C-alpha cells in the first residue's frame, strides 16, 4: 500500500497524459512535456501544485471548447482544433515547473515558491479565460493602450466582460490555494497577481507581439512570470 501511494502522483500524471492525447486536448509531445512539468511541480509543491495544474488545465481547455463553433465562424478558435502544443505547455506552465524544481532543491524557498507557483497559474488561468470567453461574451472591445475601439481577437484588445471573467479565473485558483493552505491575505494577493499578469499580457500583446518582436508563447511565458513575481512581492510585503 505504501508503494501505491508513492507511485500515485506518477499514475495520476500518466492518466492525465493519456486522457489529454486521446481527447485531443494536447499533442503527444505536449503531453510528455506536461508530464515532465508535472513531475517538477510535484517534487516541490506536492499535491497542491498538481491540483492547481489540473485546475488550470480543466478551466483552460473548457474555455477553449466553449462555443467553439461560434469562434470558428469568427476566425477566433484556437489553431489545430484547440489541441495544445509542447510550446504552449511550456509557455503556460514552464514557470510553475521551474518554481517547483527550485522549491524541491532549496526547501527553505518552498513557502514562497508555492505562492509564486499559484500566482503563475492564476495568471495563466486569467489570460486563457479572458481571451477565450471574452471573445464570446464581450460587448465592446478596446485597445488596452489607447482605449479606442479595436478588432475583437487582436493582440492587446480587451473587453470588460473578458477582464472580469479572467479575474474570476484567478479567484478560482486563489480559492483552491486557500482551501489547502488556509484562508488569509494570500487569497486576494493571488487574484491581484493573476490580474496584473493578465494586464501585462495585454500590454505586451498590443506592443511587442503586434510588432512581431515576441511570439504569443513568449508573451504567455512572460505574463506567468509577472504573475509569479507579483505574488512574490505581495508575500515579501506581509
């Protein structure tokens, strides 16, 4: 029985990998990448980190699949029928994987590391929900820099509805974190981290991504890093 519980995290990751490929949520290379990232996360943050990874995956893939026929008609659906690539996995969860590994190698860093990890997932969730659901439910779309009306789905274009849905996504991650770690100021701090990271994503999208300096994956990597650093700043400021 002891061996079973020791192997359980690997079994859960393996099952998730198989499901993701069979359900066409991830490419095969993306599933293997996600498995490696998942191991790094588990080593440093245990089941808490795996739970946040799973929650982000479920919310993100659910949002991508929501009213997908309508998105396709508008030319706003994810490429490759929503099947995520290895690059997208690294962009959205790579920061969390590094933080998990660092928390494992430097145990004294673990408490801050796990809050930063949660901040990165709060950002990734906010970004995914705000874009995937904002493109469906948004009523007025504006450029985040000029606040002038702009084309729905363009980089750096936001809507009130999308922003609020993204904030709600951050709140879900924050609640999951608090259920495990106890209720405290880190709840609103994670919502703040997710929102800050999401706004930075929009600013980078309106500037460097539109100019071709950064790819979408690199923007996502930077916004999750920004969310993690915001959580770090909040933690150090307590």
